[in-house]
C-alpha cells in the first residue's frame, strides 16, 4: 500500500480526492480538470484569474496542460483499490465514492487515505461552510479562517491573507507575549500587595509600640505627679501638726493663767469684801494689773499655715516636673515638639500687605504702604517669617477663616522675590512647598498640584515640620486633628513660614504659647 505521504500528493487541493484527468497551470500546480475549470469559470466573472494554490495571478485565462505522468500514477492508485470500491467499503466521511483504507474496530468508521493522519491532539483546520473546502488561509482583515475559494472569489477576495499555519504561529507568538506581560503584571501586583501587607503589619506594630510607650510615659508622669502631691501634702500636714502643737501649748498656758486669775478673784472677794477701797493694798492692785495684760499678740502668731512656702515648694516641684517629663519623653523616644513663636517679617512683605503690630497677622490692602524697597521684599503678595527652621520638629497654626483665597507653607530664604511669577510664588518652584485654597484645596510643589479632600469649613490649618526627616505635613484643626497632606523632601536650606495674601484675605499665625488658645 502506498504511504500516506504519497497518497496526500495525489489529492486535488480543490476536491481533496485523487486526481481525475489532472492538468497543470503554468505556475506548476496540478488540479482535476473539472475542478480547476469550475474555479476559472467563477473567476471569469471577476475578470482576474489566479492559482487556488499559490494565488499567482494570470493576465488571461490560463491554458490547461494535461499532466500525463501524474494521470498515470493516479490511475494506478485507483486501480489498486478497485476491489475495495467493488466491495462497497467506502470512506464514511467522503461525499464522493472514495474507497476506505481502514475501518475502526470500535467506532465502525471506514476512512480513506485523506481522512487518515498521524495521531494528534488538534482537530485540524476544518472545512468552509460555504464551499466545503479546507480552511487553509487566515483573513487578517476579518480575523477568520477561510478556504481558497473564499479568498479567490468569495467575500474575502482582495483581503490580506496568510496561510493558517503561519497565522497560527504569529497568533501564538502574540499570545505568548501577552501571557508574558500578564504574568509580569501579576507578579508586579503580587509584589505591590506584599508591600502593602508589609506596610499594614508595620503600621500595626508601630501603633502598638507607640501606644505602649505613651502608656508607660503617662504611668511615669502620674507617678511623678503623685510623688509631688505627696511631698506637698506632707509639708502641709507638717505645718498643720506644728501649728496645732503651738496652739495646744498656748491653750494650756491660757488655762493656767485663767486658774490663777480665778484664785486672785476669790482672794480679793474674801479679804476685801465691803472694805473701803482706799484701804486695799497697792500691791494687790499691781498684781491685778499684771493679769490684765493682753495676750492677743500671741494669738495672732498662731493658727496660720505658711502658704507662701507651700506655693514656692509647689512651683519648684512643677518646674522640676516639666524637666522630668522631657526626660521621660526622651526615654520613651517621644520627641518634644517645638512650638515656635512665628512672627511675620515686615521687610519681606509686599507693600500691599499690612502686618499687625504683634507681627502675627497679615491682611491685603488696596493702599500702598510705601515701605522702602530692599532685596528681601516680595513683588508678589507674599510674606515670610522672621526666623527660619534648620533643625528639629516644629508645629504652628494658621487661621484662614477670613481668607477666601490663600496659599500657606514654607520656603527657602533664597526664593525669588523680584519677579511676580511662578519663580516667586510659593508652591510653584523647587524652593517652596504649600497648601493652597481657591474653590478647591490642593498641595503644591514645583508647579505640580494634588487635589485634597477636606471637611468644610476649613478655618484653621496646622503645619508640622520635621526638618531632619524631610517631612512637612498639613492638618485641618477642629475638634479632632485631620491629616490633609504630607510632603517628603531633603531640605538643604533653612525653611521660613511663607504666606500668600491675595485681595480680600486676612490670616493670623499662632505659635508659642498662643497655639493653645486656638
């Protein structure tokens, strides 16, 4: 029996059966005479002729040359299988009478050489539902597999076509690329999830540690307060005992004196009753005068606690207590927050900004203040604080309740001042960071803004600066402190509190002791 490869070479690519009267085109491909004739007849309506196999086009209907050698081989094969044809065992799946080569023992299906192939997991390319031909091509325009006839004179004529195997390879390559990208994205997503989960654990651990340290701090503070309370109370009770002892002694002295007076009264009554007063001895009168001396001065010196000394002890104890609290905070790694007394520098203020006498408030005015010009003064409506921060942690507040539009933050002293443009506006350059409000709230740095959600009304803003850590945070001050935004940077110069004061705006800065009154 001929091999499957040989049998495959004897199949017409149009009817998929062994050649009948094979003819050859000038391109070298062979077809059944009837099959290629039908194809060329169909192409005649289109006015373009081409080979169904290689799609080579011909300027006119090509002449058909009979392939005698191929015809003899095909006839030989057909003769060799004449017995099977006569016996009636035909291919189950061929529409024409094609003899079967083998019959399945379990499925009872008889298959010809065309339907026999090597074992494979693929179900093959299938057939066209219109032309009943093998789907040998892939239409790139419509993303569908088609047969040769669909591409030659069907709906896909003129479209970009590729052999199915080639298109499948490309699709597989693209699919592999997509899969690689998806796997990479999945791995990256997994990494991000791990980072976030690590941050969750880190935050939980830090919160637990911080809460523990705060608990220990207050426990130690309560102990210090308790010790101070006991110390002051001990002094109070010591003075109480001392004064009570003195009063008891004085009471005893007065009781003795009272007894002596009573005896003298009885003596006078007994010896001089009815006697002429002139006959009373002078010594008796002198003794009586002695008992009449007032003891009020002694009473004025007793019964009073020395509250001044107690107050001095309390003041000293509280001063020591404050120092001890600082030591306890350092022990628990809870740094002390500096509360700076932020004062506005009038030498930097634009001439349409009025600075209050206490240098804590700034307002826009339409009247030019005509202050002398200098290198420090802003052309734009801005002002800086007098002092800068080059280390430590600091917190101050800004009352913005009387400003419809405002921009507050920090800036280097080297910020541009003689240009009314982004180079000098706080938050619009690399030398300043700010929080700004104009209908919406946003954080600004180097002209880049980030919109921030807040709870209305926003009346007071707290600003926290940790210079060494490169942290600048803004908070909404109300009954509870609400975080708004945090910048992280490496600060290279001293930072000054900075304020933009536009028309109809007024701000007040709270720092130092005044911060607790807001």
